[in-house]
C-alpha cells in the first residue's frame, strides 16, 4: 500500500530572506502564509499560490551570513528546477517583464511543452509550462488525471 501523501512543499535555502520573499510574493504572486517568528526578521517562511506550497529557509544562521553569496553555492542551485503548471504563459511573461525581469518569450520544447524560464535571486531555475500540442495535452490528462475541460493546448508561440 502506498503512503498517503497529500502535498509537496519544496524547501529552498536562500541567502537573503527579504529579497527572496519579495521575489516570490511581489514578482510571482505567492502569499506569505506563516514564518518562523513574527515581524520582519525570520529564518523560515511558507508561501502559497493556488495550492502550490513553497518553503524558504535562510542558508545561514543570524550573525553568520557572509557579506555576499558564495558563488559555488549559487552555481550548485542551477541543478534545481521547479516546474509550475501555468496555462497563461503569455500573461506570466507580461507580468515578469513588467516586474523588470529580462526573460525570454515562452517557447516550445522538443517534447511538446510551451515553457517560460526564469531564475530566482538565489540561482534556482523556475520553469512555467503548459502543453503546446494535442498529444502532450492528452498525455498530461492521462498522467495527472486532469479534467479535459481544465487542460487545453497552450496558444501557439
């Protein structure tokens, strides 16, 4: 019998909590649900957007943070990609551009997903994606059990 899992909340280690919270809330639209302690100075946060949970934790204890991020640590984050289902990629693109991010227009990957990529302040990669072909759309419906009315092919690039 499988374990009765009810959700997933990735935990990302961040260099500067206020910068990261601002990025995920102001730029992407996540809501700050709770933190490790009241006020503006906290080391852990839970954020949520449309049922997607994300936790942030400071990489350094108070008073031990170096003046700048460790380049090797940031480079290691490039191996991490968070994929978000996002039906309105054009709207997401416009929002990110309006927030000052230099992102490229969404494009279709060779496996049929229309994707928009961005990097967060700590070097983690974020990919917003949606099926671009009918075949990919049908696969998503089968794999994830989505209602056919809720998953439609993304508009052409």
